[in-house]
C-alpha cells in the first residue's frame, strides 16, 4: 500500500510538472526562460546545501549541474518547442516507468552501492516506457524518425543523471536533495534526468 501511495504521488507530481512546463513552453520565450532560470537557481541552492561541508570543488560542481542542462533546455526551445516537449515526455516516462516496473517486478539491483532501490527490471521498464511514449509523441508532434531512435540514448542518459545525483546524495549522506516537491524530494530529485540528456539532445540538433 505504501508503494502504491508513493507511486500515486509521484505520478500526480509528474503530471503537474508536465502541465506547468507545457504552459511555460507555449507561453513564449520569456516564460520558458523564467521557469528554467528558477529551476537553475533552486537546483544550485539545493546542491549548495547538500555539499556545504564537502569541499569547494564538489560545491562548485553544482554550477555545472545547474547551468549546463538548463542552458541546453533553452537552446532546445529556441530550436523547436515540440522537441522540448518530446524531451520532457521522454524523461518523465523513463522515471515513472522505471519506478513502476521496478516496484512490481523487483529483482537484481542496478547499482546497489549508489542507489539500492534501483533494479535492472526498473531500468528496462524505463527504456520501454520511454521508447513507447517518446515514439508516440514524436509521431504526434510531427518530428522525424530520428527522434524514435533517440528515445533509447535519452532514457539511458536520464538514468545516468539519476544515478549521478544519487551518488552525490550518498556522498553527502542525505536522502533527498530537498522537500519542495511531494513524492519527489527536491527540485534536483525531479530534474536529474535532464543533467546529461538535455545537453546530449541539444548537441544532436
């Protein structure tokens, strides 16, 4: 029951975030830049709080985490708003699919030393859900078939971003980056899937 409630909260939070991002995207460049800037500032604040006593190098690595993916998101929006929507759908579907399948099937741990709750079945479930949702939205949005092929590397990079943030949290002995988003912890816990996937997609355009 606890896992079901947690999944329900995660899905509802993800849906609300998708709606917020969609409104921002269609609100124009100023709206997108405002939302992305807010995400960057909040992400760095959470990172700074997590790494406060872990040294200067780790603390300022947060600038990379806050600036690079968010700058890539703005660049993707400038290139094509539909591509930005597609990326958001891919990253969210990877997260929800991995969580749901991992909870239902369980099995071998993906990377126990970094994130003991992540499983190989969850990883594969995330790949599948990203492929299905990403391919569907690519067709609906009128994107080229290249975006169908990109669903798999996007899902892998989104998972790597999640593992990277989990490694930092474990290093800093914290469970969540913050408490701002119900069911997700902090902003970083929600946007970690974009850390590597957004720059990758931007450079693919």
